């Protein structure tokens, strides 16, 4: 019999992100994002190949309407959004 699957348990809510609000303090928001990821069980419960898509969706869900519209209008593909969600924007620079 296969072991019972663990349930994903997020810790709180991901920090809301608005581009205008955090344009001068992105590092502060990014620190909050990394804390959310560290305290959640995303990296211990989800299969490794499922994590980037899940993190991307969580990240997109915490963007303000205006910021989400800006991100989606950039034409980023799913892989790029997954890299950003997993490693942060600096990983693309």
C-alpha cells in the first residue's frame, strides 16, 4: 500500500504585491515572500516538478490588479514566470 500523501499547508497568506507600493522597496517584499515560502510546506509536500507552477500561481494570486495586468501584458511564458516564482526576479538579471 502506498504511503498517504501529505497535504499542503500554507502558512498564512502570501504577501500582497503592488508595483507602485513596493517599487522603491522590492527587497522588503521579496524578504516577506521568502519567509512565506520557508514557512509553508510547498517544498516538502509538492513534487519537485510541480513546485514552479504552483509557486507561480501563488505569486500571481498575490499581485494587485494593476500589477497582474502589467505582468501578463509583458508576454512572459510559463517557464519564465516559474523561474521568477522559484528564484526571484534577480535570477533573470
